[in-house]
C-alpha cells in the first residue's frame, strides 16, 4: 500500500536538502528516509528523480512515494458489521461497542476490533497494517481512530502527546452533583494487593479530569469528561473517588449492587442488554488530519441520555 505525499517548497526552505524536508516537515525517521530514497521514483522534484542530498529551490514540488511496511504479526481477519464514522486515505474512525477489546490478546485472538478492521481493509483495499491510535478499554464504547500508514500514526501520536488530539467522554454516574462543573486531581496507581485494580494513592501518577454535568434524573447524572492525562481507568477511578461511580462498573463502582439496569427495565422495555454496559462512552474527537492539517471533528451517538429519560 502506497501513500503519495506532495510538498511545495517555500521561500524559507530555499536551499534546504531533500533529506532535511523529509526529516523535519514530513517527520520521517532515518530508516524511513533510507527506504524511500532507494525506491525507484521514491523521491522526485517536478517529475525528476532526486537524491536526498540535493538542494531545493522555492516553488519546486517535492513528490515522495511512501510504501507501507509489512506487519511482522499477521492479524486474523474477522468479518462483521463495522460501523464506520469517518474515513479518508490516511485514517478511519469507527464505533467500538462495549465488551470488545481493541487488540488481540488472551482469549480474544479472533474477535477484537483490530481483527474486524483487518477484514474490512482486506475486502476493500487489499489490507494494511492496523495501527489503533489511543485504544479504549474493553468495557468502554465509542470512537476509535486507526491510522492506515506509519506516518499518519506517528503524526497522530504526536498530536496526542502535545495535547492537540481532543477526546470527550460521556459518563453515566450515580448521584447528583452540588455544582455543574469541576475537576478531579487525585493521583492514580495500582491498588495494593489488587494488581488489576487502579485507585487513588499517594504514590500514583498525576492525573486530572474535568467534568461538566449535562443532565440528571433520579439518583443518576450524565456528565461530560475531558482528560489532561491518560491514566488507566482514569474516569472510572476519579468519579468513584468523589462518590459518583459509573453505572455497571464492577471494578470501581457498585458492581452487581448497582440497581440502574433493573430500574430502566422496569420503566420501559429495551432491546438487548446494552443498558447493562459500563456507563462510559467516547463520544467526540477532534484532531488535525495528519497530512493536510485540516481539523476533523467526529461525533458518536450515545444512548445514555435516552436511558436517563426513562427514570
């Protein structure tokens, strides 16, 4: 799978070498530059093949043919009804249901989101390496972004690191809030004697969650959450720490003692058991297209507000 990248040399880049542009503008590593410069017509300027040491003039158009690397680990393809929210030649945004893991792992080597994406790409584009950018926990539903090439993955990862990749969550929690908004800053670490459970602890890593109450009904509230950090189970731990655990949270909340599911069922019959899922949904993302720089905003429909209206 190839990706053609074009760049028009600016006045400020007059005299720069091809290699400098590839490294500092496109963001290629030394290994990637080495691979592309030995490809036939891998680097061209106005239709003529170039060496990486050639110097460029303002107004020239640099054309780079990037070849996708082969994945050393073959992911088994899974056919299924993949809900695509957005797609272009560099990335895809899909809706992940609660209960599905992002990457193949113990006991789930054929039914992960990556398996489903592999089947989707194979049927439409001949396949590509699966690079999920910012995975979700298996219990969390919502938007997941996957890059179609290594450069797109690198640039999206850099946006996340620099705080330019924004994600908003909707959390359905127990209790009512005294104020409409706030922030939680408790440090998060592994709970002693519980290696799989995260909690607030003095020796944990710094974490900050911002929340805003969207609506309330009965003993439950719908809050919008944004994160300054990305700790494991951050929203679940932080909300539980202030007395507002997420519904159906068996790890940090009330677990089977949470009456939410039975309350909804007693008010109105709904299909399936979606109302028994964890009350956490990645509902909106905003980032820059990794090559064009265009702002992309994607929103996912969430049923939490409908569930709340049943109470």
